[in-house]
C-alpha cells in the first residue's frame, strides 16, 4: 500500500505578529502559527488570515496561495 502526498498544501495563517516598521534591504522572517497548529517562518509581509502554500517535504513557506 502506498500513498502519494501533494508537493504543497494551502494553509491559513492563524497568528503572526505585525510587520516591523522601517524598510530593510534584507529579507526578514517572522513566526506564524498555521491552521494545523504548526509554527513556521514566513516573510514579514504575511498577515493573519492569509492563505499560504507550505511544502509537504520541507515544511517551509512556499508563497501566497
């Protein structure tokens, strides 16, 4: 018996702090709790309620859904 997972899944951001004021030349990330209860690092422009894609192999942020 075998199962095949999709390459990514769409999840909702339940809780993440607001972006820090002041631009930065470097990419900054912040923690975000997803609808599954898992916490991952996301770019600072992501806000609560936003749907994002998450890689099923690495568990990392993939982009906006």
